[in-house]
C-alpha cells in the first residue's frame, strides 16, 4: 500500500483529496492541516465523493508526522506565505519520494534556491501544479504548434492577473519549449488591488512576455467589466480561440484552407485531474506537470519584474512577492 500526504486541506487540498478516492491503487492517505475546521470540511468532501475501486486508509492530523517509512508522494497545497517552512519540515522529517507543489510557489527568491537544494539533498523529485499542461485541448495544442513561434493572447475581466499569469506563461513555455522570457510591466495598472485571498495582492492591466525563441505572450486583465476569459494561440500554421467559460475552442488550420472548426476544450476541475497524475507518478515515476526547476525559471521571470514594478511606487522597498 502506497503512502500519500496531503499537506493543506483548504479549498484546493480538499479537491486533491477527493480525487484520490478514484486512484486505482490502494493508498494510505494522511491529511494534514493545523485547522480542525479545514480537516472537517476535507473529511466531509471526501466522504461525499463517489467511491472508487479501492477503499483507501485515511487519517486526519493537525501536525506534519515524523515518519521513518517512505512516503511515496506528498501534495503540498498551502498558501505561498508558509509553503517554504511546510516543505522544509516535511522533507527534513520524512523520506518523501515525490512531491507536487501548488503555485505560486514562494514569496522570497531565496526560498526557490533553498528548496531546490533541499530537494536535491534528500533525493525528492518535485513538480509544480501548472495544470494547463494536463488539460486535453491545451496539451494537444503542442502538436499543432510543432515548434513554430507563437503569439499567445489572453483577455478578460477581473480574473486575477498574477495568479493566472503563471499558468499562461508556463503554457507558452510548454508549447514552445522556451523557458526564458523577458517581462514588460509598463502597461500594468497601479495601485494593486486586494486578492480574493486575504493578505495578498493582485494587479490588473497588461503583461507582455518576450520568449527566447521569438514567441510572445500578451496577457490582459481589465479592472472592470465582465468580459469572459478568451485565449488565442496563433502561429503560421494554426489559429486557436479558446473560450474557457464555455469549454469550447475554435481551430483554423493552413492544411484545411483556414476553415474554422469547433472543438471541446473543457477546463477540468482539480478533483478530475489529481487521480491520473498520482497514478502516473506512482506507476511510472513521472507526470505531465512542470518539473520544479523549469517552474522556478518561469516563476522568477514573472515575480521579479512584478516586485520591481511595485517597489518603483514606494519609498520602502520590499523583498517579498505579495501574491499567491
């Protein structure tokens, strides 16, 4: 029986937990959260989910265990402000083979390097949950792009520019194979706005990313209105328009005389994705999420310019990325 930790049983952690119910391998699951209320909600959601092939062993605790047994996978779904400490405690007191981390990873640049060093020291392989790589339509788009440069545009109202930009920038990196990019923040709006998550900030306006292979990402979030999110991916051989809220896409290809065809592009819930990821990791030792070191590059190329943008408006300079 393989052992799994879920650390952080809030909104996202409880959805990971629900998904584990459908993993087609027997599991011993430990759900960890300092909040008794969060554990109770996670238990309720897990119990309400349809039973899968196996009835897994499951326990709930408010503290990270110190175990001498191998933990096959830990899913860390805490907020960014405590993730470094949580990851460090888990790795130093357990033998964890694989780890999935939520984005945005950390709030300090040093945390990225120190976590990389610790992961290497203890021999843990980690991925970051930038899940557009897992969505069937967005994953298949890589074959359509076939190594060509792309123009990638996102537009929409009040959707959380920073917390979602990491998904789109990671997706561009996935499609093109280019991890390095320069970010232009000149068209961002100031001041920042409170995030939906208390204690964090968000931004609106425009981010432009210029990738090393010549591709470009233009991500726009309007501060008002109700424009639904639309993603456009354009290359010399194919054009795609994705309306995420409708779960639909339209594709036009050079080889089809640029005629438009409709396609399914449903955005999967986390509770629909995690089981497959866990089975891939436990069965094959890999998955389609972003490898940790690749994600560090994508994160820092986003967060450092955003921090400079904010510091340009204040006398007291901060070293913290105030996002999650």
